[in-house]
C-alpha cells in the first residue's frame, strides 16, 4: 500500500538526487570557466594551449565512462543506490576540495581522473532509485525532475563559478564545490534515499561475487535496442560536453561579449533546457511514442546551431544557442524512462551504466577535438554538434519502430503463456 508518507519520502529522494546532480554539473562548468582565467592557466602553465585545456575535461570524462561501465554492476549487486551515492559523494567532495593544492598540471589532471571515477555511477544509481520506488507508468516526471539537475547545474554554474573566480580567486571554486558535496549532498542522501535491496555481501556469496556481477552485466547487454540507446547517448553527451567546455570561450572570444555578459549568456541555454525537460517529462507520461522527442529535438537543435554559427550578429547567435538548448533539453527524460521500460528489472542500473559509461568514454574526446578545430575557427568546432543532433534524430526514428515491435512481442508472449 502506498501511503502519503512514502510518497513524500519518494519525492524527497527525487529532490535530493536533483540537488546532488545540480552540484555535479556546477562542478562540470568549473573547468570551462577556469580556462578563461589567466591566473589559473599561468599557474598550471597551459595558457594558450587549447588542447591541454581540453584534456582537463577529457580526462574526467574518460574516467567517468570507465567507472560508469565497470563499477555500476558492483554497486547494483552489493551496495545499492544509497551506499553507492554516499561513497561517490565523499570521495568526490574530498578530492575537489584539495585540488587547488596541486600546482603541477599532471597532478591536477590526476584529481580530475579521481573525480571522474567517483562520479561515474551517479546516473545509474539515480535510475536504480527511480525504478525501485515508482511504477512504470509514473516514472516520466521523477526522471525529468532529477535530470533537471544537469540543466540547473549548468545554468547556475556559469554565473556562480564566474563570481567566485573573478571576485575571490580560482581556488575558491574548488573549495566551495567540495564543501557543497560534503555538507549538503551527502546529508541529503543519508536522510532521504532508501536503502536499495541488494544481493548478499561478497563474504556471504562465498567468492561468487564476480559471477553475480557478470550475470547482471550479461542481462544489461541483452537489453532490446541497446545499440541505438548507446548511439543516442554518445551524441547527446557530445553536444553536452562540447557546449559545456567551449560555450564560455565562444561567447568571449568569437562573439566579443564581456565577462559579465558571458556569465549570464552561458547560463541561459541551460535554464531554457531545464524548462524544456520539465515539459518533456510531462509529455512522455502521456504519449506512447516517447522517442519522438528525440526526432523533434534533434531537428530543432541542428537548425538553430546552424543559425548560431553562420549569422554575423552576436545577439542572434546567442539567442539561437539558447533555443537550440531548449530542443536538446526535451530529449533528456526519454532515455531513463526507456531503459526502465526495456531493461531486465535486475539490471536497470547496470544497463544505464553501460549506456552512460560508453557515452561518456566516446564523447570524452569531443572537448579535445573541438579544441583542435576551434584553434582554426570556432565555427568548425561547433559544426560537430550539428552532426551529433542529426544522428539523435535518426536514433529517435529507429527506437519508435523498435519499441513498438518489443511491446508487440511481449503481448504475444503473454498470450502464449495464457494459452
């Protein structure tokens, strides 16, 4: 029986995940703002080196992808959402706080790798929690709400980090983010996330933990439509990391906006995507062909990025990027809802981990590739994002037909069992 108290705690858990994800994505903005600060670049000796600056994001994403891919099955089998999130937040908070003490570029790069490893299972753990406490026909809104943390963090992150860096010093951005994780994120998880049901501990399974983990992984990779979900996540994250890493520099260097204007304009695209995700979460609970949002979003985003990089007017360019992000945002809630629907119930988190991990591993190279292209011309770098969104559209079309076929097969299977 679902009581009002359990509903309240379920939604408090969703809001806690939203806050944790918001902090995580403020952290992602951190590096993209820091590479506009001369004192930070001089401190590390990478001023003028666009490729080295891109590696600060890429190293994090590679570690993030590896962690999401390989650690998630272990978390799902032996820790569950609550313990997994707590471990991640504590490691992540500590290493963020101590990062400014490393004055050598490769040491700071090492802390970025550790951050990536600790944050990797975050999306999968969130998906596990939602799958465990909400019925299938009511997961669209909670998935949309916690996923809003991506847009909220990126929207708040630019002005917030810009304020810390330019009013105090670049070190304060690390100190503040570390404390936010340890003093706000971890207590919220402790209070409001239910302990997820897991298999017996490693000791109790008498050395079979590897077989148990492998079993979960096998179920995950047999998820119908996994290849198309992987491709969509790759292009989705390519767009995200490309804009997160280079949008501030694009607004400053290519379009001539001031530091203050950049802080505001870099946040507006993600505020708009936050609102579009909310709208999408509401819509996908009411439509059967949820992947249609990928088709609409992919086309709309591509069109407005083309306008942004071809217009000679900086204001029109900024407005076009804002609208493009709105179309990107409506695509977000579809993935977790689709995974929760198609994946085996014992491998929901691991399936999302495979998808998110692979997506991050491949898209990890986008900031560096864009950095190389941007060294020639900013428009060349952002042209990559157009191709990514056209691929997202194709994935949406394919999933519409594939999901229809899977549902038809399930109905037929149930009829055979009944007979």
